[in-house]
C-alpha cells in the first residue's frame, strides 16, 4: 500500500492544511521544502501520530514503525553514546548483540572512541551524529527528520549528509525529511515537494534520478533543479 495523506485539514488559529493530499514513495527519501511556518513540522507530527488531523485520512502508515531525528538531538543525558543507541534497539537482542550493533552504528558515523562519552561531553555535530545512528538503531520502517541540519555550518552539514547516506543506503528505509534549505533537499532527496505558505498546497514536485551522494552542486543539472525550486519558493500564490 502506498503512503498517502488524503484531504487533510488541520487548523490552529488559521488553517494550516485545507483539503491537502500528498504521497510518499517507499524506500526513498522525500524532502518537504518550504518557508518557515508553512506546516512542515505539523505534517511530520501528524504522520508521527503526535498530533491528530482535524479531518482527512492517512493510508499505509497504520502498521509502520517510526523513528525520529529532530533539530535538537534529544539524547538521554544520563546515558553514554552507546547506551543511547542500545536503548532503542530490539529488546529481544541479547547484550553482546546489542553492543555489537550499537558499536557498528557508532563506527558508521565515525564516532569510534566516543562510545563511553556522555552527550554533554560531545559537540553539537557529534550529538547529531549519535541522533542519526539512534534513528537507524530503531527497527523502524519510516524515519521522520525535522530540520536536523538547521543551524549547522556548511562543512558540518556536508559531513552529516556524508555520514547519513551510507547508513540509509544499507537498508533504504522510507525517509521524510523536512527542511527550508534548497541545497539540503537537492543533496538528499529522491523526491522534493515544495509547499506554499498556509494553508499549504504543493507548488511543485521534483524527482531526482541522480543517486544521492553523487550529486555535484556545481553541475548544470543541480543548478537547474535549484533554480526550479527557488522559483517555486518565490511563488506568492496561495495562502
């Protein structure tokens, strides 16, 4: 079954979504791109069953296990790096296997030697790497990512993307990635959906055929797609 949201309505003081529909390809990365306040986080929270829709249907999500990566890493401060990851692993695993899987993920995000460190002993970028490793430690079907690279400098963003993609490619879970950054979306997304201001509608959708991890920001294809997305974001219609 496809992952679909149909005829979504959600309102706070004003409608955020009104008769809104969207679909997500499975085993791919969909980036939701749009200006601040357009409902991107609200959409993730509805998918994650954190907040209910006022009306509308979610199809294909009912039996899916979810994991999250937030802008704030939200690590347990009283647990070490390895313990934070082990905490979300399958409870049926024995202790040696839990340690082995946690250490493997720690290695994949290049934090070897930091297994016994506590979050307060790590830099912000290192904590976010642990958060990414922890999201993949959860035996989930879908990973929801809410602007996890926001506020990081360009080099750190590039490195986090570099650490994220090999882990994702190992099992290709469905990822829904919210961002306001066009370059992030183009570097990560298989599908990019641009939302308008509220009440949000879809201004454009872009599919990228070049595999993530091999895209060159200096290429003509990348530049043309970037201009297409920027033009959509500048569209003042709707809302």
